């Protein structure tokens, strides 16, 4: 493990245990927040991103009262390509609530992979539009993401998803998700057009959020069988904390 990776892990673990230093800012310039967590596997749209290994993740966000926000998020990744890299995401957008309690979210996300070979063409960006609404303990959401040049230079890609969360009186939140990923070109690290789905639950305990999620896809088991383990059914445990 190189020095850069050791420093990143030490920094994230320190925040996880002690929390970040509080930022005293006037409300007129917005609010700052942070999050950090561990997951038994980094799952992205049903596909394993950490080679069946634990991932350390965390991010920082700034939100203005106008609805404008920016943030960054990072995680270790391993694509089983003889070297490991780190994913750093940068995003910004606008979120607001319309009449009737409908929430809208317009954003742009840039995903980068420092340390990867330039020829891998991992870096990409997406535009995203989301809608959400809550009725009592039930929250519903849907979103669509579009990239003109997706991960691994796989052409344009569109991801449509929907989700539901239901909060139980005992403090447990049940969640369900389904999404469809369309990809122009099949690549070594990508997948053909596929559906992913998940169901799980989360619980807040001592300022920590604990989660357990069942994840699966409909990717054909005969497609790229050398990496099939990252596309079939599995359970993922996570623990996170927000500040």
C-alpha cells in the first residue's frame, strides 16, 4: 500500500471516529456538511466497484438556502485490472420544492479516477434530473442520468431509476430500488444494457446509520464470466455517519 493511500485512509478514519472540525459560517453563505462510511462492497448501479472488497467512502457538501449546492465524494475502487485507483466525484446542482411537496433536483456529476492509465478512459460526466415526493412515512423518487461518453469510453449512456422508502415506527427504514442502464458500447469493464434492483433496510444507532441491502442484476451469467461475481446477487452491509 503506497503512502498516498495510507494518508487517505487515515484521514477518513479520523473523521469517522472524531468528526470534522466544525465550520462556523453565517447562514447567508450556506451550510456545510460531511459524511463518511464503510461498506462491505462498493456497489454502483448493481455492479461491484471494489472487487468484492470493503470500501471506505466519504464526502463534503455545501448547500445554500437558494437551493444551489456543490460537493465532492470519494471511495477506493478496484477493477481487477492489475492496479487499484481511487474514485473522486465532483458535483453541483440546484434543488427545490414545488407546490404539492414535489422535490426537483438538477445536477451535473464528474467522476474521476486518479492513478488510472489515461488509455483506460475511466473519467466521465453525467447530467441528472430527479423528482421526489413524500406521503407520510412513504417517500418516492425517480431520476434519469445521461452521459455523452460513459465510463471506459463506452459511448452515450442513460440510466433511469425509481425508489421507495418506508419509515417504520420502530426506527427502521425499508428501501426498494430498480434501475435500467442503457450503454451504447459494451466494454471490458462495463456491461450490456441491464436492469439492477435492490431491497434493504437501515437503522440509526448512536449517531451511526447501519444498513443491509440485497443487490442483483439481470446481466447474463455468460457475459464476461471472468467478472461475473460483481454482477450477481449479494448482500452488502454498511455503516456511515453524517456531520
